[in-house]
C-alpha cells in the first residue's frame, strides 16, 4: 500500500508558493499494537497553515522542514490494533495532508456521522465551527438587540458566527470581498447587512448600519479592518480577535491597531480566542450546531477541491479570497 503526502520543502517568506511543497510517496508501514490505519477522505485547509509554516512557536510549534503538512483530516479506519477504534469507524484529527495516516489514538476523535457528513466534521462541526461558537458565545457574549460586525464573514468561521448571532437575537453586519459573497450572507445566511470591503467604505457603511456603534466586533481579518472597527464601537463593546488573515503573509511587520485607545473611551474589552482551550466542551457545541443545521437555522457552504497535486494552488485560495465556503481537499 502506498501513501502519498505533501511535505514542507522550504518556508515561505511572503505568500505561499508551489516550491514550498513536495509530493512524496512511500510504502505504508505496518501498524503496531495500539495503532490504527486511516484512509483519509477529506483534508481541511485552514488559514492557520500559513502560520504553521513559519519557524518557531505560537500556540503550536511550526512544521519541520520535510514533515507532512499539518492539517485536520478525516477518514475511515481500515485496520485497527487499538480497542477504542474499530474498522469502519470514521475519525478526525491532526492527521496531515496525505492519503493514509497511522495514529496511536492520541487526539483522534471518533465521529458521530449522524450529526453531519464527513466534510462538515472538518468545517462547521469541526475546529472552525467550534471557533465560531466559543469565540462568539464565550468572548463576544451576545445579548438580544445588540449589533455585531464580523469580518471575513463569508468564510466558515465568519458565516457561522453571524448565523449564531442571529439565533441569539442580534443585528448582524458582515464584510466580504465579492458581491457574490455578500449576496450569500444576506440571502442564505440571514445577515442584516453586508459590506463588500473591496468596493465599499467599511467606515461609512458601519456608521450607516450601526449608528450607535457595534457591541461586538468579531475579527477574522485584522490590519486596517480592525482599525476601522475600533472607530465604531458602542459603549461596553467586546472586540474578539479570532484571526488576522490580512497579516498572515507578513507576520514580521504586522500592521497593528493604531486606534486601540477607542477601547478606553468605549469602556470596551479586547480579547483573544484559541479554539483548543475549549476542546473538552466541543461535543456540546457539535450537538447544538448540528441541531441548528437540521432546523435550517445555519446554512453550510463548502468549497471542495480534489487532488494532493493541487495542494499549493488550493491552499493559496484562502489568502486571495478565491475560496467560497469551507475549503476542503479530497486527496
Ligand atoms: N483563533 C482560533 O482559534 C482560530 C481557529 C480557526 C480559525 N481562525 C481564524 O478565523 C479566520 C477565518 O477562517 P476560515 O477558516 O473561516 O477561513 P475563510 O474565511 O474560509 O477563508 C479565508 C478568507 O479570508 C479572506 N481574506 C483573505 N485575505 C484577506 C485580506 N487581505 N483581507 C481581508 N480578507 C481576506 C478571503 O475572503 P474575502 O473574499 O472575503 O476576502 C478568504 O476567503 C482566519 O483568520 C483564521 O485564522 C482562528
């Protein structure tokens, strides 16, 4: 049996390039006692991968040169020498961007397939969905009648944040980079307002849509977007820093918030979220989000690409806005 894997060939200096990766094939090793062999069926491509390609450590250590590209992946157990997993079980974990993975069970999650299809367990029911749920509910703390602005709104995190905020009785404003994405937010996700940040002035639009300011700013983008949002806070606002995708290709000289004193005048809170801090509670959130999906309260959009040979071009989509929905690679 042959495993095909994408490995890190060298670290990018700016945007990701094809030359940063190599495609390697090797024989699949026999599994040992306590291990399982998994045939990977879906690979999650997440914005954080760009950060993981850097040397050093943030909340997680950078990928070593020559190592398989780190990713949440999901698939089927095809051989097991671990009592906790049987052949045919569907599982998910940090299994890498490859066709087969061997796991000793550490960090491996058995999937409840009745909650949603495999790709959903990497998106709205997986790490990004958990980020939206806990980032909004625990850090943003939405109250009925409040106004929330979410940037990067058409992605899996942003669209889930906005839709949960609607469920919680908020007025929801989202920004995204194309008219098609804005239409999706308004017509399929039930957002109240959508801003195309490439053709419209976010500051002007926020003043129009939220004349009394925003109570929650859920930021996936950072940079200039964060600065503009800080100018539009309501009293007692919560600013949730979830990500800063506009900065990921240039973390050496990040564009920081120059308007941070607005937190003072708003008597606000600037707070961060790391989804892994809530891992013990993920099952509760999976259940609740699956229920909302079944009730038609959360719309799920996925962007499925195929072929490990297309890894680089697919990953690049995240940083250019070419993906429309949760980006999944079928190996
Ligand atoms: N803190 C945590 O624990 C945690 C966990 C998971 C994810 N996150 C963060 O959540 C955010 C969203 O992740 P996701 O998986 O839902 O990705 P996503 O939104 O599906 O994909 C990334 C999107 O970012 C937008 N983008 C790219 N470059 C941009 C730029 N320069 N300025 C503005 N927008 C840009 C693009 O959409 P447009 O077409 O709209 O530009 C692109 O489609 C990311 O920042 C990610 O790092 C944080």
